[in-house]
C-alpha cells in the first residue's frame, strides 16, 4: 500500500476552452449534484437534488451546442429524495441513481418503446437497514456490468452489490455482496467516502474521501484511495487499498474517468476541476500523477464526467450551471513541470526571420512516459518528418529521461529540458486546436511566435550544422 502527498507544485489553468454553458431551471437544472454520459455518447444525464429529478439531454457530439440545453426527458419520482449521483450501465440500458436523503438506490430500465428513453417508474428500488445505504453519495457500475458500488456518507462505508441479483430481486431490503465499513477505512487513515468510480478496464475502484460533520467518526484524511478488484467479479474488491493519495482540498465530491483509462477528473469545493494522470500498470506509488487544475466559471463544482468519446469534460456547479470543456487535454502537465500530451504529438519550432541566425528548426516530442512503444512512435514519425523538412532539426524529448538513450540510438540529438513548460504549453495548445479541426491525434506542425522563441532562447541548445 502506498501513501503519498502530491499537491506542492499544483498549477491551475485559468482560461481553458469552454465549449458550452447552460444554466437555470429553464434548462432543467435545480441544484445539480451528479452528471454522466451514456456509453453510446448520445445522452448526458444530470441528478437534480433540488427537485428530486433526473434530466436527460441529447448530446450532439461535434455539433454546436454539444449538449442540447433543454432536457429530452425528465424523470421525477418520489423515491429520488435528494438524488445525488447517477451512472449508466455499460450496455446503456440501465440508469442507476442514489438518493442521499432517501437512503435508497433506484435503477431505471430503458423503455422498450422509443419514447420515452427511460420510464419514470424504476425497475429496481432498494432501501432499508440490510442494504447498508446510509446517506449514499455516489454510484458506479463496473465495466462488465456485474457489480455496482455505492459510497455512503455516514457509517456505511462502501457497498458492493451484484447487478444480476439487484435486477432480479423481488425484495426491497436486499443485502450488498460486500461492505468496506467506515471503521475499516479509518484504520487506513482515510475519511468517509464521498465519490467513487470503477476504472474503465474494471481492474480498480477509485474512491474519494472527505470528513463529514454528521458522521460518528469525523476523522480520517481527505484524499483518494485505490482498491484492486478481484479478477472474478463475484469476489468483489480486495478490502485493503493499494494506494492512499492525500489531497489538500476538502469536500472532495465527484470523480469521472476518461474512457481511454489514462486520466480521471475530480471536483471539490475549490471551484476547480482537478485532473490526474492514471497509470494503472505502474507501481502503486506512481499510479496517480497530479496535473494542472481547470478553474470553473461557476461556483463550487459538483458532478464531473467525460463524454463517451473522451472529447468533452462536463461539470455541473452549485449555481445551477453545466459547463462543457472541449480543450481539457491541452492543460496536462506533470508535477515536475514537464509537459504531457498525446503519445503522437509533435511541435516543430521554426527559427523566425528576425531571430538570431543559425538557430535551426527543431522538433519537440511530448511523451506520457518511458514506454518503448512511445519511443518507437517518435522515431518513426520523426524520421518521416525529417525527410520532408526543409531545415534540419533535432528531437527534444520531454518528461522522461529513459527515452533519451532509446532515441539517441536512432541518431537524434535528444535532451530533456524541464524549464520551458510555459512556452511549450503555448505550442501544445495551438497544436491541439489544429488536431481538433482535422483528425484526432494526427501529427501537425505548429510554430511558436518569434518573441516566444527569443524570450526562451531555446535555439541556443541546437547549434547550426
């Protein structure tokens, strides 16, 4: 098990690209607490605690606006008392919602008829002492659709239910298959859970913790824990966390995973969306890497969620807003200040006409780690570009020194320079805009302004041939 603190060099992005904002009761928002997208990416659903309703919107993907601002469907049900979070099943035919003040879980099934999408009357409804549901705050299906996890705010801890048993149950007061109690979490130094999500590959359950003034044990640390799931889904999750990641922010609220299993976002009372790089194959101490936060345009951020295709990051706020970001990817940066981006992302920095002579063009390669496959991708792309480039260039590898010998063997003058992240971030943002307008992830060339190169004087590292 690994315990770490990772907030000392935290950055905040003040002006990310905001694709869309809609707000107010006319848009079907009333104290929204949770948000999620359907696996097909056709719908976005929001839990409204103010009027005990669920608003389902059509997501238009690459059209403007991304999400239609008026609900396609509104689910109102007396059992949704202070509905706090929701999640689509992997097949998209079920929508699970938890009611915090109602101490209950509801599962709505997709209607057999085309209209409406979901019935107002839930297929599954459970509550009662046996369920271990006590102020439930978050819910998540595992990617195989076999388990459903619930985070309980008061004494309940984490409850794991078997989905087939839930769906076929005739009893109201069904017991969970597994419970990790609040007392057990306190033994590991972690406060009561508030948000949780299975990783997209189903191998882990990531949990957000925050102290709760109403709980019998207002103790433990704010932070993130990681539990490993059993290979046999019928066995639940291993009860001891393999990672405990303390955070400085209190009132951690929600978590949303990017579908590619490489990133997740969390929300808190700080009015920011916190981004993390998720490295599930790394050693426990390296699994979670803090990235720059995105400052919300609203008040306290509540629910967060990525779209099914990963291009949108949506958040709902305490002042009845939904904010959709489409440029979240360009904000990525590691704790050491080294820029992070796609494994196939290149930026060509060209000597401007009025700059110091004999500073040749050179290529910047952004990598997310020391995986040899990433180095191979860099080598192939760089060789191809070098053949067509009118000016010779060298390769600058950021983020991981382990890539230097791999690339050097292939004839590239490869160095690591961590001190120019702000200048290179400008290039990365422009590159991302070009990628969005053409093909996602395709290599493009973008040039820094003359004054940026002059100020950074990056060319000094690359003498003329």
